C-alpha cells in the first residue's frame, strides 16, 4: 500500500517534503483516473501551503507541517471522489484572472474563452463594444473578462439562479469592475427588458440527454445540473437566445453563444431562418470542436 502523509512522522522515516507529497498525490490521482493528476496535486499543495505552483519546485525539499499534512489528506480524500479541485481551493482561473467558485456556479472552462478571444480580436479592427449583455452569467467569468479587457465598456449580466449571481457579484468586486456591471435575476433574455446592446454573449445550458451519461464524474456529480443539462436535443435554451437576440442587439451588434458541438448543424439551420441575423458561423474551441455560434444583427453599426 502506498504510504500516506500521516500527521505524525516516525523520526527515522523519510520526511514528507513537497516533492514527496506531489509524487504521492500524482500517483494516487492517476490510479483513480483523474484528469491531469500532477496538475491537481500541484494546485492542492500550493493552496494548502499558500504559495504559487512554481514555488513548490523551488522549495521541493520543504517539509510539510503536521497541520498542512492533515489539511492535505482531507483534500486528497475529496479529490479521489472526483470533487473538482477548483471547488476544493475555491478558485478557478479564466483568461488569466482568478475567479471565486463553489457549487453554486459552473467552473469556467477554456472553451468559453473562445468568445473572449474572438471579441477582443475583432475590437482591434472594429469599434469595440460599449454595451454588453451576458446571459447565463454564472460566475461572471465572461462578463468580467470582457470588462477587464475593454475598459470603456459596461455590462448587464443575468442569470436564473440568485445563488450564481451572488458569486458573480463577489467576483466583480474582487476583480474591480463593480462600477461597470449590473446584475439581474431572471430567465434568459427576459431580464434585459427593452435595452439594446453592441454585444450579447451567452453560455446557456446545452448538454443533451444522450451525452449526459458520458460526462466526466467530476462535472456530472458536483457541478450544478441546471447550468449544464438542456433536454433531449441540447437546444432548449440555445434557440430562444438566438431567436430573441436581434431584438436586443443594435444594428451591427454581435452575438456569441456557446453550444454543444453536436448541435452546430441544427443551430446554423435555425439561424438561416432569421433574416435579422447575418454572417452566421461556428467557431471552433481550443480542442478544434465546433463550440461557439457567432452572428451579427443586420444593418450598419451607428
């Protein structure tokens, strides 16, 4: 049996240094089938010690205190049950920004950063958006990342979950954009009222029923289902956003909606029936999967 970092150490035994702890956790996580086991080990140990991951290797022979070992053992036990490391540490990084996360919100994902990257790339050659709507904001990662990179922009962010909005408000304060963002509770586009925007982004629930059994256990068993699942076809929430977007966009305004890759063809077919949306296309995410629907409201931007 692999030794564990007990809170007591025999004087003649090998000390539980950072190096040894990382090796122990990495092996245990790999045996349990966790994704990126070494990274998870680094994140947990860095959190417990209170340092960045690079410091773990700079001080690889640093012995852990009994209190640190005890806390780490508790975290490891939870991680081995596939509890996401971001929930254990209370933090997830998105677009080089640290976001507070817990079970009330989805963990921000690299695929969602596709939207931020495309918006910022277009802002280099087009007038940057001054007004943004973020639908299904969750942790607020999309809205806040955009505001941090578009210093003149303002945003209205919505979510059905009051709990999620509490987390988003916390992140807005943590990342210094409170004065430029408003939050409203409600379903999809309804909280936007009659306002129109230069940019509308959305990450609605989109996992279809047939894909749910294959979702990784760290997601399926721990993240909020209401922010993930979207009926048999995965389009229950995507279609209303796309169909109602033109009424919430100013002429020339852009729409970005994250979708399930298996629904890209159906989304494009529906968009083809909406005359007020032009230049519709699908953007691939970092894995090369069709992930983001993009379109523009007809007419020149004022």
